[in-house]
C-alpha cells in the first residue's frame, strides 16, 4: 500500500521515496487513463495526488522524468494477483498509486530511491478549485437548501450539479455572496481522520456543523474517514487537497448556470482562475464600451438597443426581399429563351449574379425562380452567383424538374469550384460551391451556361 503524503500535507512539493514496482505498460493493468501504453512506477510513499473525487491528478517529475498522470488502482490489478495474498509485498495488498511516466531510465528501477517533484502551479490551482467547491456547495445548502450531487474540476472551469432546478439568478448570487463572505473571513481549513464511531460526536467538536453529506464507505485506507472542515461552516468527507485557510482562495465567482436533467449545473472558478477570468471580462467589457462610445454602466442597455434595432432591420429586410425576389426572378426569366437544339432542347437557362445578401439568399432566389418557372410551364436551370464583398464568392446551380433527363449540375459545380479556388458538391439537380477567386465569378457562370446550351 502506498503512503499518501498529500493527505497530511497538501503543501508538500518535494519528497523522497523508494520504488516498489516498475510497470512496463500501464495499459496492461486494465486502467482507463489519458496516456496509453506508457510505463508506470509504484512508490512506497508519494505526494502526488491521483485522479479521484472529481479532482484531476497532479503532474511533475520522478528522478527527472516527467509524470504525466497518477492513478489509484487495486494492488491486484497492478500485479495480476488475487486480493488477500498475505505472502506478497506492499503492492499486493490494498490500493496503490501508479505514476504514469514519460519513459523509464536507469534511475527508475525497482528498489531505487528517487526524488519526486510535484508541479506547484497545477497543485495550487486544483487545491483552490476544490476548496472553493466545498465553500460554494455549503453556501448553496445554507442559503437555498440546494445540495451538491456531483462536482467536476475541469481545465478552465469547474461545475457542481445541485439537486434543485428552480434556482434563479438571485438565489445563485446570494450563495456566491455568502461563499465570498466566508473566504474573506479567512477561516481555518483543517483535516482530520476519524473512525465511523467518532462521527457521532463530530458536530460538537466542530462547533455544531453537521456533515454536508454521508461519508463513502472508505475515504482513507483502514476503514477510516478523512474529513475537511471549514471552521464553523462546513465539514465534508473528501480525499482531495485543500487550502489551509479560506483566505487563500481569494475569490469564488459563478460564471454560468443552466438546467440539466432535473438539476441546476453551476459553473464557477476560484483563486487565480477567478482573477484571470475577472481580468478577461473587464478587458472585453472595456473594449465593447470603447467601441460603442459609452460608459461601462451603459454597455448592457446599449447592446440591447442595438439588438432591437437589428431585429427591426432584419424584419424590414425580409419584407423588401419578399417584394424584390419575384420582380428580379421575372426579369431574369423573361431573358431566358428555350434551347433550340441538342440534348437539352426546350430547357431554359437563367443566369444571375448578385452582390448582396447572406448565405440563404441564393437558395431563396433559386426557389422563387423555379416556382415562377413552373407556373410558366417550362423546364428550368438556374445558375446563380454571389459576391457580397466578404472575400469569398459562391454559386448555386439548380434544375427543375429533378428527374434524370436534365443537365447534371453537380458536374458543373465541380468545374466551377476548381476555377474559383474552392470546394463544392451536391446532387445532379442541386449543387453549390464557394471560393476566393472573385474575379472569376462571371466567367464561371458563363462557362456553365455554355456547357448546357452547346451540349
């Protein structure tokens, strides 16, 4: 069994240990982990925290070799033996911590003494996030009666799932306020290991604070339970690393919340992450305020006003397009004469180019053309191009009816895409392409027309 130094001292970053076992390929141990087919090392003692309890593992180095990931596994998984082998060594009983390393060298051999160095930046970050979660979870329970049912510590943000779906913005803000109040009070955070029997008197020992959730069967080996207590505020069973005082968190900031599967998921950051997040948000808001030429306090109202104006403009644009499209389509149709000879005799070809609109405009124009073309009783091919000044041009080729007798516009689009310096594709009756050679657009449309008319 590996002695876990981080349980007693979360600030420990350097330590000495002895290698009990070297694993050539941790994959053979049957573990699910991030770095496949890498060697692993089992130590008699470690300050590296293994993945667990919602907290990712530490990283760092052993004997100068990078530690990529740390896992806690059953000893029998590592040795391939049955549990309860009383004749085996320390790695064949209980659970062990496996350090997945970049490679093996002469210093990483069974029986060798090694120095371990834990990545301080990563450890501090995870410690702040995990302690921040304890404080925030208790705050939600205290202010809103919402219990935490799961916790995730991600690379950029953290989240807790709460057992209530009806939490509004005011309730979330109040929990955040209470959490930061406890942080500013700089309360002591203590670790203790107790037996299940000692839990009965725990509330009296920690100032009347009851356990926030029932302990798991085993949090620390030997059937004992490891508890994290925020003085006078929260006590919770946990295997993770934590700060020594709440003031070390600096700040907990909720950055979002959404309802999911009958729960409320609250996303947050703490400590240095919260500082970085705040700095980035201030930068963005300042940029927006400067762009809009308004003060910070006016940004929200100004953005809402712009959004409302945009919605009105879009409605007016749609009204005008509904008037324009049929007129434009009829003008193009009037210019299109039926092909007099060849395999596509009787078909009409409409060629049109526009310099406005969005990604839906060509499709809407083509549909309008074919509705009007059907009314006039003819078979129709539309070859439409668009250059909206944004650096790319697009074409949409369509024919109706869509049976097997008309031109295959997908072949024409492939040729157009190559000329335009882009990509395209579709079906024989409808295909489109885009590219960057804007000056080639008119020629592409004309070439496609000639391919049909002169076939």
